[in-house]
């Protein structure tokens, strides 16, 4: 088989890279332009023309066309990871600052607005929230001025901004936008339109997050009413999501992405109602107050048994259908896998949760990067498995105390990575950052307790053996005495 000369390979890379650089939107794209959009950046990177690749991907129209060429955001994110995610943020900041003000008389370019909206969704999905937040308000203001507050494109911009704020943990800012998007979509498109059902899904997720916001628990001081209010909000979120799922199953296919999202979101609402109150006891003055509060919450939950039993099949339905329709490495599939693993952890089914968490973390680290919010969530959940499993006597393998101590040390490293990664990407006040931080610092003490147990375990074993011999000797002596 003839060998291809390096010069020929370089020339091919250069030709296709230049095709990407001169690409421009066209009504009837050619095969070359389609290839340049999908693979041109890869050829630029092969030639180590990183600056050209970055400038090409910063172009909103080119980036939107690239996103349309792939089924998910994973491949464009891989290009940005090769270039440098910090360059993406600084580049899109320059783009946002260079756009005309939304209050100018000139009408916005519809194609540019559509491309910018797609790029903001990509940035939000990729965890690049700071860059997305620079573009999203500009798009919304331009749509409001040119199209009016209830136009479908304006409603879509409101929904995008609400999702972005929600992902950053800014729930109080996201709530009015999410409600506005749902009301406007229902009025203009109808209650059974897919866009309206998607808006309802977003609002249901927001209600669930508000009902399980650990910051409100920590700030509640001595007020048990706050915790009971949060529990009531979770019940309301469940009722809202259950109604929306019925509407999705009535108006859409069972395998439709919006239906599956509704299934997954309802499972989350059910699971969080039964989750332990983590952090609610941080500022109570006495154990009596803590016991009273937990007893009240337990009473509420006993009136509604079977929450976990219903959440499990919903999670499995979402996971199995997404694996079949989207593929095993799709971000939505991995999100459902993480959700099911979280439920299994709470049910102490550690052997079932372990392969799901390892698989989710391995795929997300490979496809999304080490500091993507989804990767950090899988990392946190795996640390929960290691610590909680050791506490309940499950070590993942065998070797008893040795494996338990090893698990605690591994969990401490995972919690540290999750905490510091979330602090960088989500901010120090995000609920997920607070949870990982608290777990990280408490795990330090658990690690030392596990090490002490490991050191003492041989002495405990010897003591038990000695006690067994002593008992056997006493039994023999007693037998001889009885037999005379």
C-alpha cells in the first residue's frame, strides 16, 4: 500500500482549513462548505493554527452552523477544550461588547439573533455561564424591542435566560422569567404545544430546586417553618410536574425528548421529597428542637409512602429510553443515569449504584471535561457512595477495614475536586458548591476515624479470638465439673 507523503497530508489540511476560514452563510450550501463547518476547525487544530480556530469559532454564525452539524454539543465543546475554555469566555465577551445596543433604531438581524441564541444554549450546556450571560440579555432586549414581549422568539429568549440563571443557582432571578415564558407560550401557542410543555418542564424543575435549596435551610436559623415550607414546595412541584407529564403523554410520543425530560424531572421531585434534610440542623440551639423538626417532617413523609418506589421506575424509564433513542453517551442519558444512581444511594443499594456512577464519571470526564457541571455532579455522587457505603459496612470489594479506610481517602479527594471545581465554575454561593464544601470538610474527620479503625482492627480481632478461647475454656471446665 503506497505511503502518503507528509507534504500531501499538510496540503490537504491547509486546503480544508482555508475552506473553513472563508466560509460564509449561503442559502444553498455546497458539500465543501458543509464539510468545512463540521470538520474545518479540526484541520486548523491539526496545523496548530489555534488562533485561527478560536476566531472562527467565536463567529456566531459559523458556531451556530457547527452546532447544527452535530447531534449534541459534545464535539464543539471538545474543540473549545483543545483551544482553551478561557479563550472561549474572553472571545464571546468581545463579541457581546461589539454588538449594537438593543435600543438602537436599526432592526436586529434575524439570522444573527437565531445564531446567537443557539450559541448561548451551547455555552450554558457546556457550563460556560459567564460567556453565556453576556450574550443572553442582549438577545432578549433586541427581541423585545423588535418583536414584542409575547412573540415566540422573545419567549424563547426569556426561557434561555431563565435556564441560564437556574443553572447558576440564581433561583430567585430565574423564577419570574420562567413563569413569564410559560404564560406567554400558553397564550400564543396553546397549552399542548411542545414549546409550552418545555416551558412547564423548566418551571417544574425550578420549583423542585427551590424546595430543596440548602441555602434557605442554612439561613433558616431557629425557624422550623422554613423547612416545612420547603417540603410543601416540593409537594407542589411534584403535582405540577405530574400534570405536565400527563399533558406530554397526551400531546407527544412517549419517546419524545420533552416527555422523557418530564419523566426524569418528576422522578427528581419525588426523590427529593424523601431525601434526608441535610443542613437543616446547622443553627438549632438544642437537640430537642432538631428532634421535633425531624419528627414533623417524618410524619409528613409517612402520610405519603412509596415516593422512592415511584421514582425508581420513572428514572429507569428515562434512562432506558434515552439510551435507546439518544445513545449511551448522550448528555441527557448520563443525567438520567446520575439521577438513578442518586436514588439507589439513598436506598442503600450501593452495589447497583456503583457501576452507574463509575460509568457516568468516566464518560463525562472523557466527553465533557473534568470541570463540566455534570462531571462534577458524578464526582460528588461517587464520593457519597464511598463514604456512605463505608458507613453502612459496604466497601465495594472486600478486605473490611482496609477497604473502608481506602474508600474514605478516595472520597476526600473526590469531594475536594468537586468542591474546588464547582467553586470555579458555579461560584462559592451555588447550592451544589455549598454541599460539596460541607461534605469535603466533614470527610476529613471521617477519614481519620476510618484510619483509626484500620489500626485498631487487628487488636480487636485478637481480642475476639482470645475471648473465644476463654469462653471455650470456661465451657470445658464447666463440663468437667458437671460430669464430676
